C-alpha cells in the first residue's frame, strides 16, 4: 500500500488534463489508474482511423444498451475508449465548445461559477487555436485546434447550398456565436491527432511525482465512515490498494464513473440493495440523468467518384497513404465529418437547436462506420439539447460486469418533433440546385418516406447514438445532484468526480471540448482547495 496526495481513476480526456495540471506542482504526488492498455498503433494518430478504432475491442469497451422501447426495442453500441487517453484517443476529433447560453444555464441550475464568462478562460487555456482568429480563442494551450488540412469539393458544394438557402456562413462557431455553416474545427496538429494523452499526460509522465498504472482496474473506493481514503484495484494479476491524503478523483466517464460510485456504496439505496452492495451513502442521483445525442443519418448516392468511399480502397487508398506519408494531407488527415451546420428548427427558436454533420462519404449503421463501395454522402442531424433522459446502473457487485445502460433515446415528444424538422431541412439542403451536379438519388430513408410519421418511424428504426453520453453524476445543489459546484461528491468527504458525467445538461454540440474544459477547471478547483486547506 502506498499513499499519494491525489488518486485519479481514469485517464480519459479530463483525467489526462488533471494529471498534467496537478503534477505541475512538484510537491504534489499523483497516482493515475487506467483500466485500459497503453496502445501504440499508428492508427491512433490518424484522423480518418475513427472508423477502424470504434467498435474494435482492443480500443473500445463496446458497451451496449439494454433494449430501448423508445426505438423499437433496439440495443445500441455505446463506444468508450479502452486505452490510455480514453475516448479522446479514438473519437472523431471534432472540437465544439457549445453555446454560451449552455453554460449560463448550468449556472442557473444551481452551479455558480460555471457560466460562460467563468468557463471561457479554461477553454482558452487548453487551446492552441491555429489560423482561427478572435479574442475568445486560446493561443498557448496544449490542444492544437484548426480547420481540416484540405478542403473537399463535395463539402464546398454542400456549404454553398446552405448559404444559398439563406443560412449564414460561420467560420468560427466556437466564438460564442454558433449559428451557421462551415468546416468543423478539429483537434489535430500537422495532420495528426492532438490528444490529452499526447500532450497533458506526455508532459506529466516526465515528472517524478506522477505514478501511472495501466491495466489497473479499480473495483471499489475505500471509505472510513463518510470519508473516501483510497481505492482497491487489480494490477499485474494482484489485488492492491492505495490511499490518498487529499482527494480521490473519479474520472472514468459517463458510463463507468457512476458504476464505480455504486460499486463503492454511493448511490440509490434500492439500486445498491438489489445488487447486494453495502450502503455507504444514499445518493439517488447517481446513474440518473443519462443523456446523449440521438441522430438520424440520411444518405445519398453521388454521381462522381470523388467521395471518401472510393478514396479509401484499392489504388485510391494506396495513393492516399502515400500522400499522407509525404505531406500529412489527403483523406487520412481528415475527420469523416467535414461540414457543420447549427440551425434553428423553427423561426420561433431563439438560438440553434439542431446540429448537422456533413460527410462526403456514405456508411452503414452503428459504430463500425464501414464505408460503401460506391460514391455517397451523408448528412446527419440531431436536436442539440435533448429532453430525453435515461440511466446507467450496476447489475451486480462484480466490477467487470458492464452496467445496465437504459438510454430511452426517443422518450421526449419535443425531441421527436425537432428531429423530424431537422430531417426535412437536411433534404432541402441536399436537394438544392447547387448539388445537382453531384446528387444522384436518396439512398435512405428514400423518396417513398414522406410524412412526419414515416420519417419518425425511420428515425426509430435506424437512428443511432452520436457517442456523447453525459450527466450521470450531475452537478447541482438539489437532492438529485451527485456533485456540488466544486465537483465534490455530496454527503461524503475526500471524493470528487471530474469528467463528462458531471454535466447538468447537454451542451450544444460534441462533448469532448467541454470534457477537456471540465478537466482544466476541475484541476484549478482542486489546487485552490489545497492552498486554502494548507492556509487554515
């Protein structure tokens, strides 16, 4: 048994940021435990490799939901990174902060200190924005943010169609004004993934005050009364434990953070009783408030062989590999989704409530994203701030048993109405005359699907998660909240949760940027509390 100042469970986006920031003080000792392995595949640095990494059990936990009655009883994959770096190491690399109103709403929900003005400095501190102007953007951070390395003919035509349809062009949707269309910003540098593990953690690993253990599976948190004093884990085939002088920080993500709390006796008394876990503290919000973006993806056949489909096979792939090796440009340097759109579903909406992802590619359903053999394009859409909520709870005391994920993706009538509106807008955009030279015909849903009821039925049968789970250890001051505004677990001492699970409501867009920010702000809070504690 060893003692550290802080123990961090999970080396995903927030966990890597925490390890990097806390170890900048040489007097602070940190133990970072990651249940996945350290992987060295060149695929991890290649932006386009998202389609190969997700769904591969070497890199992905491949969690699956229970049958969801709101989507015809289907079960879906919930990809989560199973390696050092977590999901930040295998995701699509799209960098979206969300809207300033999202964070103002967080503050209004009982979380002072989390409004846009409060979180903006932490977004800026993590960013090294390349060729993106504006006072709201960071310049000296560790995560390199830039536009895709190459423009794409088909994406350019799509963006032209959006502008001709009356939507604004928006070159920086992360400035605080999100509405409009353009190319997505990507966390990459010189055509390679810019990740939390490759920046924050890489710097921390050079410091003697960090101890990093991979393939270390934490089974439970240790308590003395209501104080968390350490963790029990398995490493190298042996049971071990470590203690913390200050805090244990759970940073295992929206699926596994609530799982670990419940395995340790923190959660709803009835849930714990059903699984035979002794109760340490009744906290009924643990595992509740699960949210994700549920998307419908519409696909079209393209007339000309200019899409990712044919560029990713045969001689086309050989040529792309050579281009990437020489110049770090070409297909392999690009995310699969290139074009963004943030729009309002109706004129009555005060701010964008729909997000579009345009891909000059067409692919099958699910997390595998296998590309078609003929030219195609895809336009995905989802409501930005869904009302539908589900839950994640343990099934047993066995820490290696995956939790029950019950998303209820399509519970809210408003979510259903907005998604159908988004599908109609998607069709309007792709049917624009600007795309006549490229568009051949609609593959799915297909032109025989026309009424709202038919579009809704297609979404129920074929819609899918967008891999943005949040909220299962939500922040707040009410009885259903799991952590307080300083990310301390309510009702116990020495325990924090710092990752996407603390989000009290969904941000307007992809969630990885907000997760990185939570890591930055969370680290600052930990250090502030340490200084205050030393002063008293």
